[in-house]
C-alpha cells in the first residue's frame, strides 16, 4: 500500500508527501538511490539493515531509520526473517528542526519506538482520511506533526556533557526568541518562558545571556519597544493603543521603558517620525 501526495503551498513549514506499508519478500532491497524529501521508515516486524554514509545499521521490530534528501542510501530485508515496515515522506522548512529535536539527522539516522502502536495508528488514520474533502490536507499535516512529536517526546535527552555548551545555548536562545515573538503582546514573565521550554529559570537565563549577551528580560523589553516603533507610523493607533498592543497595560510603565530604550518619550519619537515622513512627501 502506498499513496503519493501533491506538494502543499498552504503548509510550507511541514507537509506529508507520501505514506505506505510493505511486507517485504526475503532479501528485498531498495537503492542505492537518492530521495528528494525526508522519509521515515518504521519496522513493524522482522529484520533488515540500512546503509548510509558508509555505515550499516541492523534493524528490527520497533526501530526505524531516517532518509535525508540528497543522500545516497540502501536498505534490505533479511533473507531469513524479512521485515514489514511503514513509511512516511515529508518536506517543509521546519522538517530539519523537528528532526533535530527528535535526535535524528544524516549522521544519527536510527530511532527506537516500542511504547505502543501509535505509529501504526497514525498510518491507519492517514488511510482513513481519504473520506475527507477539502479538510484532508490539514488532517494529514496534523498527523505528520503528531508522528514527529511522538519521536521528539520519546528521544533520549542529550546529556549536558555530550552537547557543546555553545550549541546548547544557541538552541535555547532561539526557543526563547521564538516564544517572545509569539507572545510579547501578553503579560508574560521569564518564569513563563522557562516553564514553556522546560528548563530551570536560572539555568535558562544563564544560557541565554551567554548566547545573546543580555538578559531575557532585557531582550523582552527591547523586542516590545521595537514592535512599538513599527506601529508608531499608524495614525489610527494612539500611544495607549500601542502600549496595550505590545504587552503594557500601564501606559506610564510603557513610556518609562520606551524612553529607557530609545532615549525619548513615545510622543516625541512619534512626532519626529511623522515629521520626517511629511518632509519626504
């Protein structure tokens, strides 16, 4: 069983390109070959092996392997106990990051999942989605996200000694920046950010400052003021409107933070901005 799917313009971050299942005959193989998108194979029964980059990985039930685009790979079923497997092809700008969170890459292509039968269940739901109309693409996208989230949750957490401090700091700094970008209009705290990311507050603050050379709180303030500056040219918004839109319900506190960052009050900044705009006109 296999189904190929069209590309997606609506879900450019992640979308399913194909899925299928096969009960292989003894010695059945594929490759050497190159693929144009990511593929995850999961062994349902039996045995086989996967070759990539000069390394061979023997695999059995409950294990799986990643095929990266543009990489020569080869895989073969056992001659005595051939495997049955399912697979999921996908593409999108978030693919590499999600796989990285699951501990998967070209140099680390093997995973294990034996907790339950959810991977098979997701495959069945993908097949069952044929009965949907225009909602099918969204349903399939949701299912590939669920599959990857399953692998992320079940992947072993990297130890602090095994992971370079620099790369660890950069990874968590990016997650902090992403959280702030999505939530700066709301009343968020550094503790909220730490809980969302799943790290101790003090440890996260240390990693962030090492990477960004300023504290999380300072970054949050600067980000809010930067967004406020972008809104200043909109004459339909009052200063109070802008204050609320960037997470400050207290207009006096907003003015204080704005002057601290920009060196002038919001009113003076807006007057200068509008004056420069009128001169250009």
